């Protein structure tokens, strides 16, 4: 079947009347190779970048850059809450399927969810403001396409909160599978492509950023940064292994400046509901909770390649952690391009411009759900 989003991207690339920017989510790089006969978990970042350049994208940026940005904003927000006594727990906000579930089924948690936009939705406005200005490109001439492991990202990009002057900051979202289809349509020999690098300045990222692709990763990335911002010291052990692995619900404690911080991580809708129900009823207490709706987190997203390999999630997860381990910089706040973005443009985390471009709001959609249920009953 011809997919309208694939068709739209093809049209954009063939028309040459816009500057077409593409961003790639962390989980795409450890899975797209499977579509071209490579082993699950193979890290094919460089080949994916090369393929995107061959498809004709003008700039290939990394959603991982924006994941670092998300961590700096979200980590700062968590420390603000520690200072102001809540509201706790703070929930992560980067999984759009979780946001949909929360707005419909747990609207009482609206103020608990981090206001930080997801990395996809942070990169969009940064491209259309900071980058457009830097390059002198009129904002109407820039289109942002993102490659995501996730079908819910399509709906996230269409939220009215993610617009500048009424226009979306991310124009089209393709899944990993849809990108593979595009590469095949254009007969690009993916497996034999040379490795190429992301473009500057929105292509630089840290080991922490890639962790967004897997369950427990956002928590680990956030703790590396929050701990250091709060104490001025590095987290004694950067590998926060308590939140790693494929258990449905994981919990841990970390000492930040003499205060015991309780954290929890859940993935897969059933486990997410189980944990959130316990939190809402007051049965358990945490300070910081990471939620991902898909099994394994984004590596198991609905837009990822289909696999018959029963260990596919474990292999993709190992791919993610291997990228982190090999990274020279493993803490989001140490990304030189992020530092520059604050110096030249945003000024400071949670500052005026950050609030305007990088933070969002949620709405109670529970009544809509109840109405639908009544009609159907």
C-alpha cells in the first residue's frame, strides 16, 4: 500500500523548493539494518546517515542532540521540584503514547508530568528558529522530517502545542520501516554504503542521549545530569545498572546531596498501568518515574522492523548501550553543541526562550473517553 507520509516525503525531496531537514531517533540506528539483512542490534548510524544524504535530504541532524537538550531541561526541572517540594513524582514526557494514556486515563497527573517536550518536538523548533536564523533561511522554506521507531510520534507532531505561528515544527514523521521502504524504492544499497557523519551543529550528541532508545535510558541519562548539577560532582558510577534490563517495572534509590531519591521505570502498557495505578492510589511513593508504552522502550516501537528473533529487544538494547559505552562524552550537559546553543541562543535551562520553545502543556481528555464508552455501551 502506498503510504501518504512516504509519498509526501518523496514529493518534498523531488520538488527541491524547500530546505528539507531530517532527524533520526536513537532507536532507529540499532534496528534499520534488520530491513537490509543485518543482525538485530547492529549499529548502522553511519549507513543510515549516508542513505538519507543519498535520498536528497539537505541536512541530516540527530534527534540525539535534542535528547541531550531534553535532559538538560528535564533534569533542571526535576531539581527545581526538589527545591520547591514537588509535585512528585515527576514523570518523563518523551513517550507520546504515555502522554495520550495519561491525558485520557490519569488526568490528575497532568501537573506531575515533566513539561519538557520530547526530543523530536524540541529539535523542530530549534531548527526553525536557531538554525534558520544562523543559515539565513526563511522559516517557511524549511521542512522538518523525522524518522521514528514509533507510530504515536505522527500524532504527537500534529498536536496544536507543537506549532510556531500556527505551523507545525515537525512537518512529517516516518517510521523506521517507512524509511527502509523509501531507501528500497530509490534502490540505495544500504548494507554496502560507507559510513557518513551527521551535519553540524545539530548532529552532535552524547552517550546519554542514545539511551532514550531503551527502557530505563531516560532515567539513567537524567540522573547522570541531575546528580552532577545538584552536587557539582559526577555520579560515582555512570552505568546506573539498577534501571537497566527488560523487567516490566524496575526501581532504585539514588542519593542526591544527602536526599534519598526514589526512582521507578516501567515499560509495556500493562506494567505501566500497574505502576501508575499504585502511585495514584498512594500505595507506593517515588520522586521520579520513567514511562515508556512499548516493550523494551522505543527499540520495541510500533514502527520498527518486524522480527522473528525472540531476542530482538535484548540485541537492540545491547546495541544502544554499546554506543553509550563507546561515546567520548557520556553526560548530556557536557555536549559542546548544547553548551553553545545556550550561550548563543537559549541563555539558560528553564529560561524564557526555553519555556517558549522547549516546554509544553497537557490537557484533560478523560471526558471524551467516557463519552465514547457510553455511546458504545
